[in-house]
């Protein structure tokens, strides 16, 4: 960790930190009211990782949905109308 | 250029307004449609990966080029440098290596100063969760018509 003084003020860090805190979903925010910046950063990293995993998981599920789509099912018709294909 | 990238259209002309959910949905669904038409049914994993790339592509296009993270995502997608080990990173010298873990998670984070990194993180999280919400919505609406 750098020992050089950064040019941003402590106030700005606090503002950014509370902004980050407000981005965490309620379930993760519970114990975050008076935590250090480093704890907040860790929680933020954990949250981003979980979002990445969700994108990965949902991509697989969408792929599965595509493969089970039969051409004549009402479900396929609805999806086709949404996709405009 | 990847077909799913070109399906996403031109970058958002109004990045300051933030991506609209409708534009995001439109781009993503268009890309999904393309993936469906052009991927053989047999390659399930390949299609899953293409859908994932379409997700990040439409996310980044919707955010526009005014954001460091979206530019980084688009660069990465256009170069398709997946096989390469982690690309050489330019570490910021003014803020040191603070928040190293976060820099690895936010696209383009390695070269940013600390302040910018936190702002980019906030925007990235907002867009990511919007994309997840969108994909979950598509899955839910497709599933509710099932047997």
C-alpha cells in the first residue's frame, strides 16, 4: 500500500464511500453503517463477483431455454414476437 | 468483429443520462436473437458463452464510450484476447496500488486513479445489476409459459 499522501480529501473519500455503500443491496448493507473503507471495498468486490457469477449463470440458463424451444410451441411464438425474428 | 457486437448497434449518444432500461433490453434481445439464429443447436456451452459476451457487449454499448469501464469492455471484446494471460497492466503511480482487488474486477480499473476507480465502480455496479435484472426477467417470462 502506498505511503504517499493522495491528493483527494478525506471528505471526498467519505462521499464516494457512502455512494458505494448505497449501491450494495439491502442484504449486504446490514452491518455496513460504521465500517472502514477497506471493509467496504472488500464487500464491494464480493458483490461484483457475485454479479459476474449471476451473468454467467443466467447466460447458461438462457442458452438452455433456447435449446428447449420447439418451433411450434406457444412459448416459442411469444419469444419470437419479443425478439422480432 | 463479433456478430453479437455488431447486433448491439452504435454506442449510446447520451452517456450522461445513463443507459435506459429499454435501450438495454432492445440491444440485448437483438443480440440474443442473433445468437439464436447463428449458433448450431448442438453447441450448448458455446452458445452460453456467446450469450454472456452479448450481455457484456450490450451493457457496454448502452453505457456509451464516456465511461472507462465500458471502453475497456469494448476493447476486450473486439480483441477477443481470452487466450492471453492477464494483459500487461499499467499501475497508477499517484494513488499507488490501493484497492488492488477492485482494480481487477472493474474493467479498465488497473490504470485509473483511486477517485476515478470508485466512480467507475459505482457506475459499473449500476449497469451490471441492470443487466442481471434484465436477464432474470427474460428467463422468468420465458419459464412462466412452460409446461
